[in-house]
C-alpha cells in the first residue's frame, strides 16, 4: 500500500506524493491582510517535511470576505509581493503551492464590516460575534464575482500553481449551495441549478484569468448534518452542473454550514462522502478528516476512496510527518532536506 508516497499528476503539476496540507486559518495577519514572515516560515516548513501539495489558508477576495480581521487577503495588488515569498519558499522545498480563495459571507466577524449573505440569516444569534447579514443584491453578486476574478489574477502573478475555490464550511459560496441558508426566490435559489448558479459564475470568472493548464480545485461541505440540508449526493449533483466551467478536482470536507449540530467524528470520517462524490462526478478528490496515521492514509489511496489525502492537525503537530511516516513504512524518499539527512 505504498501508493501514498507515489507521485501523482494534476494538469501541469506532478506532486511527489499523495499528502496534502489543507487550508487552515492561522489568524496571524494584520488588519491589512498582508502575509508576514511567519506565514512564509509556516508553509515552507511543511514543504520541507515532505508534504506534496500545500494549500494556503482561506485568503479573502475582499475585506468583508474575511472571517476575522487577522486573515490573509488577496484583494489588492500590494498583497502580491508577500504572497510571492510564500510560493517561492514552498517551491524551493519541492512542494506545490496552492491558495484557497475565500469569502466568509455571513460568518464574517470583522468589526464594522458590511456582512452579506444569500439570505438575511444570522449564523448564530447566540454568539455576539455574528451579526444579521444583509441579503445580497444582484449588484453585490456581480461585485463579489469580480473580486474572485481579480483575486485569481493576483494568485497567478504571485506564483501559485493550483487554485482552490472555497465552497465549504458555511462561508459565502457554501451558503448559496445549502437549502438551510439559501431562501432566495430569484435565479440564485431554489433547485440545484439555482443554488449552484453563484458558484458556476464564480468558477467561470476565475477561469477567465486562471491559465487553462493550471488546475482548479473546489472545496465543498459534503454534509450539513441537519435535516433538510445537503448530503453528498446533493453536492455531487450540483458539482455536475458546474464542473464543465473548469473544475479539475474536488476537496471534500463537511459541516460548518449551521451551528450546534452533532458531527460523528472519527478517523477518516469524511472519506465515505469523498468516495461518493468521486464516483458520482467522475472527478478526482482530496479526502480526509482526523487522519493521523500513515496506515489509514495509505488505505484510503489504495482502496481508491480518494486520490489525495489531506492531513490537517497532524501536520500542525508534526511538519515532518510525510518523511518520517515513509521511513517507518520502509519507503525510501529522495527529498529529505540535505542538512537533515543525518537524522534519518
């Protein structure tokens, strides 16, 4: 089951193994959203440790698209130089730099922000951090779509090799996709075609500036964990309506759409949903969910439940997990950092 450590190709890049660092917010930027030296160190360290694909944390396409005032941004051209420091550091260590373009929608907690959403529903009225969002007008929708397009242009200029559109965890695109958060009666609500229309237009705009040879990943919440919400089959149906706009891979997560739900957590708990979406869309997928052992990660790839495996918390704890787990499995990897070879 050593496929976990074998190369895998998506569009114009070949990853050195199947291990992915998913986007995880670090809440370490300033109010201006500009990346700091800490961010460059953080991501480069994981690349040193042998991870193949590094997907940078949710990076906001406009100021009101931040989850918090400490989020990274990509809404201005002056964000590009610091982002180039991140991409060049990742590539210098042999990994592929990717970025997740995001808009928080109703989950924005930036003080004084013009919080917007498909429908005027507070994410959690019991939590004072969240406020009642304003229902998006057609002009708002067009403005945000253009923000995604400009962000994709900046991402290309900053040197990212893969782009991920954040359609998960109850943020703006996810809010359009879920019937629990989208009560619109216009062309952006209702059935699968209506609820996926905003996503479709975002992907089309992004693809107008993101090079065709470069991959575009969509991250989704496969389950809302509440009656009447989305299930993996619903997401697969909506992805099938959108994928021809230029989606190359699906990154399967779950939850985050509504608060106070019971999630059946456990090692690999999102893998069955990843397999369902893989089978029903015929697109490659990234799967995971509390995977902390190389045995489970290897089994996911071996059984073709997912093409790539994301490890979140484990890579925060141990940046060198890919190199060390391969060594334990008896797999010889050629990309140990030379200064560290004496530790093998």
